[in-house]
C-alpha cells in the first residue's frame, strides 16, 4: 500500500479537470506558470467573499490559514457549543479530504446550512461538484446538512451605499443535486488518491487544458515548441489543429497556396521571408484624415462588489483617460484625467472628456472599447448625449487598420497594441512599468489608491503608475499611426 495522501477540495477539482494537473501541483509545483490575471481573479473572489460575510454580522471567522490543524480544532470547538452559529471558513476534514466552507450556519432548531459563495453571475456546472465535495466531507465528519446553497452575484443589484450589500447575491438551493453526486465524489476521491500514489499520468493536451480553468501547467505539457508555431496564425485553435493533423507544426513549413485565408497567408509569407509587410494603402487612408488628431484611451473598472452608490456589479466604470493631441506641424501635447475616488468617477470622467476632445478632428482608439464606454456614458447621463454623440461620430479605430495593412514576424500572430508596439517603437516598453503594466492591473491599482486605509506615499506611487501606464497607451498609438502613414521607419 502507498502512503495516505491528503487531499483538499481545490486539489480534487484540479484532478477532476485533469489528473495530470493534480499530480503536477503536488509533485512539481515549480513547473506552474500563472498569468497576472489569475491574481486579479483571486482578489475579486476575496472581495466577493468579504461582501458575503458582511451580510452576516454575527459571523465568526476561522483564521489559521497556515495552521489548518488549528483551524480544524477551532471549528470543532465552535460546533460543539449549542445554539445558533455562523462560521466563515469553517474547516473540516474527513477521510483525508479537507475543506474550508465559505459560510456555515446553524439555526435555533439545529439545522445546518452551507453557503458556497461565487463571484460569477450564474451557476456553473462545476460549482455543483464544489458543493458536493463539501457536503461529502461535512457529513462524513458527522455534520448533516439540511440545506446547501450557491450564492452567486446578482448583476441586477443596485448598490445603495453605506456598505449595504443585502441583495448582492442570488441564492440557489443545490442540496438535491449534491446528494445525487455523492457516489461521484466517492469515486473521485479514490481515483485521485491513486493518481498521487503513482507516476506522472500521461494525458494528451485538449479542451480540458482551458476548461473550466486555464491550467498553469500548459507550457510544461506542451513541451518544446517550433520557433513559429502554427497556432500563431489567424483562425484559432481549430485551424491550428487541422494544420498539425496535416503534419505542419511550424508556419514556415506550410507550402505556398495551402492556406486559403488571406490574412493567414500573409502571416505565412512574412514568417518565411522574415520581412515585415506594410501596405501603402494604410498611408492613403490615414492621410485623408483631418487635423488635429486625438489619440485616446480609457481605463475602466468593473468590480464584482460595487463601490459607488447607484452602480451594479461588473458594470463598466471609467475612472481615467489619456489623450495625446497631434497637430499638423507635428507638435504633440498630452491631456489626462484620473479620478480621486471621492465620488463615482463616471460623470467627472465624461465631462472632462468633452472639454478635452474639442469639436473637430479624428479621435483614434485601439479596438472598439472606447466607443462602448462613451455610449455607456450616454445611457447614464442623457443631458450629455449631444456632446458625447459628436465624440462617437469622430472615433477612428486604429486596430482594424493595423490588422488590414501591417504584419511583422515578431508580432507572433497578435495585433494587440502590446504586440505591435515593439515592432514600430521599441523604445516604448511596457516591460519597464513595474506597478501597472497592463489593463488588468489598472483596476486593482485604482481601488487600492482610493482606499482610505492606503498610506499617502502608496497612494502617490499608485497614481503616478496609473498615469504613466495610460499615457503610454496613447503615445503608442501616435507612434503606430505615424509609422503606418510613412512618417517613421519600422523600429524607429
């Protein structure tokens, strides 16, 4: 017999997604590579959990995150006491499986109620397994449950302010479904014990590598890749799989005439030649535009837990913009706005935008998101509709222009501004930005900046980082437009 391996709910779900993932988490955690967005998702889950706890002011938090044996002991001590009880992070173990319950309550009649809190706005299938595992552990540990509920975010909730989050969650009773899954949990526990007692499983890569979660071991499982893999080509995973099935793994090995997609064929030609492609028609299209030219970008937040009264969960709320204004003589000026957090930022953001963007001249954006945000302003502030609609009418999306006319082998199949910029302006480097270097990092930075508990020096540091990041986004568009128009050389 092999050694008894202790499991947790999260490890069981990892193994359910892919047994190799579980094995690697336990035996080779150094091979994991987590995207920066995973930290953001963790922070969102923490915020949602705190909001759920605020609805139960009588609740008791079981801490000891690093001392789980003490957390188990403390949980048992509270459960042994009679009367009503609400525990956060109640920690239990049975049959070598450990769980920490988001909210565990007991009413005056002795009925036990489990609430699993999720940041999503609907019930996902794998949430049921999450709850079923907790039911299995708690009842194996001698704590029968009379109700199991999933609490997911209600995106129709309008925050009234004053930390009142009653109504933020929709509760769905899933006890019957979880009971029906108890046999499945039995099998899962035994299967995952066997996985951990054996050698690394052989599992081919497939849809399970990204569903329901992006696996942090994808790079490890993929192994050495061709210098220019076919998945860089437009067309997505399906097209790449067809090419690999035909025996083509490197873009440069694909014969001329094999690809029918015009954009993919262009990428193939550039990859083979090593020389970038720039259609002179790009210059013609841009030269037809008037002056002055505005290069504009928003930073927005969409918090799961609303911060400002009158807002809904996950509603886009612009808190910052940057704008470079380019004149016909080449003169460049920079305008910017960053909310202070003392009030909801959307109205000041919209009003300052109207003042900054003048009455004429194209307004460049990169992707259609800026248009979406401004239309959101129109819905929020009907009295500003006329001025905002004039701005919408002047918007020019630089992304499709770039994709239509330009490709460089170092873009690796992506036309994101961060992929394009190093090929036209390598002196502008997002990698040099330490605190905020991506849009995903802007929201948590802003929320930390406006938090009353944040130290003044840290607030200043975050403010400067946000301004620097957003300014780089719009300066990047200036340099790209100049290159497409033939006013600078590639890499200059």
